[in-house]
C-alpha cells in the first residue's frame, strides 16, 4: 500500500490558485479540488472553468471531488477536461455505474465517495467500477472541521471489502486530516489522504505535506506488522 497525499486547494488562496499549487508541486501526489454547488452541500466553490484553467498550470494531477447534486450530468466533463481522478458521491448519483464508466472512458480514475452517515456495504458490488473509495471523515461542505473518529470503523470495513475484492483500489479519507489524526486513518487502512487546513494553513505547506506523509507511513508500517485488521 503506497501512501499518497492530496492537498485540498479549498484551504489555499483562491486568488492565487496556480501559485499555491506550485508551492506543493514537488511533494504532493495530487491536488484535491473541492467542487461544491450549494445544493448537495451548502457551500459554493469552483467548477469546470476554473478546473480547466488550473489544469493548464498545474504539474500535479487533479483529484476532483464533486460535491454536487447532479454528478451524472457533470462528472464526465471533468474527466474530458483532463482531471486525472473524478470522485462522485454515492448519495447524489442516480446512475453511478453509468457515470463511473463514463469517467473511466474519458481516461480518468473513477472515485466513489460516501458521507459519514452512509454505509459502504451497499456499494460493495460497485467496486469493479471504481479506482478509489472516498470515506468522508467530516460532513462535506467546509474545510477546517474536526475529524470524526466515528467514521474509522467504516474505513477499516472499506479496506476489508477492497482486500476481499482484490485489484488496485485506493482508499481515501477527507476531512479533518491532520498530524494528529492521519495515523489513525492509516492504521484503519486508508492510503490516500486529503488535507486542506493542515497543509495550506501551515507556515510551510510543502513541509507539512512531507510531515503528513511520514506520519502516515509510520502508522501504515505498524499496521503491516499486524497491529490492524487485514
Ligand atoms: C470538505 C472537503 C475537504 C476539505 C478538507 O467538504 O471535501 O476536501 O477541503 O479540509 P480540511 O482538511 O481542512 O478538513
Ligand atoms: Zn474534498
């Protein structure tokens, strides 16, 4: 399981997106882009035109997290624009299989996200259609919220489902991921970590990415020695 860090641009200076992206380009695996539509979540952030503009400047692949009411309509367009990962919410998709397939057909990795109150088990049969499962560790909509430890058992269950299924499916956590919480996520089986405030709220965002990665690696190594499930 290789550890990846996806800094969330939501916590960066939106007026300086390309500069903020460049500041973590040497150390980040992905740039996490939170697309919010003021319907699926109460907040309104950025959409396809800004993603398309950022794609021209970013040297790191974009990990687009669509918190929108109609992902079936919009998600494939993000993949066509060039985003390398597009994640849709299980709660919002009417035709998740069709949409996940359309994302893949357009050349991107396909992600499926679940909110804290949504069980992962009903989506086990969709695993052949996904490249990444995102277990939200806060209610989506805003950065800077406290991490919800109650979600950790679901992270572990998602890892078990993925292991049982086999193949290369990544397990992402998003929300309240900090130096203090990332170890618990890695122990539970997460391997892709979104962090907004913990990266862009730090004095040195690049150093914060490296430090988060080191903490996650240490915890994942402990898990590998038999301190966790699977
Ligand atoms: C929340 C977003 C997150 C957010 C995380 O709805 O999906 O990606 O930016 O921010 P932090 O790391 O500050 O909790
Ligand atoms: Zn997100």
